């Protein structure tokens, strides 16, 4: 298994979801600790049980934003701005 890059928030979630799996915490307590709803905890717990730690990592990590301009669009916009307003 390769390296997994996680935020501090996701690392905290790992320990909480491990405690949930061992039934050391209730879903309500976990929801209060993490600031989530119980429904969200149940959903993430199912993913955690299926995929393990990697299930808690945000799925868009390492991907470009869908709102990001292509290089062509960016240069076109800059050229238009330079030509019209100078």
C-alpha cells in the first residue's frame, strides 16, 4: 500500500472511527466530537468498514478543480484584458 496523505482532521477521524468499530464509542458521541450528524457518521462508518483508512480521505484530493481554466482560456482572457483596457 502506498502513502496516504491526510489532513489533521482526517487523522483525527481515523482514531474516532477505529473506536466506533471496536464499539468503544457511540455514534452520537462520535458525532459530537467530530461536529457531524449521526447520519453522516453512519455513512462514513460504512465506508470506513469497506475501504479502511483510505475511505476517510477526501475523494477530490490530488485532482484539479472543475472550475479551473485551461491554459488557452487563461491566456485569452489575459490578452483581452491587456488589449481593451490599456
